[in-house]
């Protein structure tokens, strides 16, 4: 069973700060022989391998479905290739709700990068009003977010990130995560992460949830010592859930 911890830097950290962060993390990974897969998603300006010697995988938070072209402000596969980046975050709620990406466009982006054999971390999750409308509404919403997506793609990692729990300090309960993950597992048998206010104080509980294969962490992972603490906690996780 694959176990995965991912950090989404969002619009945080410069290129220099990312280099320092990764150097510290790299040292920890080597010393501890850290056994889980670790993905870091720095901002586009900080994409690079940063000389990693351990198995830290660097991914992009976003890219346009093109090799190159006239898409002002975007980056394409040519720019990712330069840094050996072949992992992409797709469908993050901030891109859906702030940048206005539609399901149709997200599906197009997914299909294009799938065609080019990228590892894709695909995020889905309901906003508060849908959660409050009940479990059927949540299930319908999650099904819609999988529309046009090949949920069987072998290089796919799914992430359940309820919008009301992202960056709010409000974490979903283990019970809610377990129930929702069971719904998503019916849509995709790929590894499934939970994301939304994961932090050192709650990560053990979250990783212990049946059907949870890891975590996608924003805010609490931006401080590398916090990130290392969370990795240390994950190493104590029993594999018998
Ligand atoms: P958060 O973000 O940990 O700050 O809630 C998670 C995410 O958006 O991936």
C-alpha cells in the first residue's frame, strides 16, 4: 500500500527559501530513511530539483495543457521539462473557486497531462453549503468533480479536500473523512489523500483513518520544522488499519 505526504506551498516561499526548505527536508529524508512518498509543490518560480539526493518529488501547482505557445502568464510542459518536473496538481479548490477553472477545462488539462504520462494529484472537495445540504448532495458534488476524469489512471493520486477545511483551521473529523473517503474509493481505486488544515496536532489521527493513504498539507507544512515533525509522526503510523 502506497503512503504519501504532499506539501502545497501555494503562493508562499521564494526560490531561495524553497532551496533552503528542500535542503533541510532532504537531510531529514536521508537520515531517517523516510519510507513514505513525499511530494513538494513549490510556486512556479521555485521549480527545480534543488539538488535533492533523497526521494523528494517536486511537482507543479499548475500548468497549461500545452507544450508551449501564446498563453500569457501560464507555463507549459516545455517549462516543466526543463526542471524534470513530471508531477502536477490538478483541480485544487483555489483554482476552481478563485481562478474560476471549470470542470470542463480541468478535465481537458487532466487528459492532456495524462497523455504525457504525468503523475497527477487530483483534488476534489465540497464547499460548506453542499456539506450542509447532506451526504447525498456531497456525493453528487464529488461525482460531478470526477466528470471527464480518468479515475483509473495509473499515475493518479486522488485528494479529498473539503473547501470549508482549507486554510480555515477547521479540520474534518476522522468519522467524516472515513465516510467521504469510502464514497470516493467507489469512484477511484487510486491512493487517496486527505487535505484541509492538517497539522502536527491532528495528523496522527487523520492518517489513522481507514481509507486514508496520506495527506496533502498547505499552511502547516510551510515551516520545514513543522513538516519534519509531521513526517516523524507519520513514520510511527501502524500499517494495520
Ligand atoms: P491547508 O491547505 O492545509 O492550508 O488547509 C490544504 C490545501 O489546500 O492543499
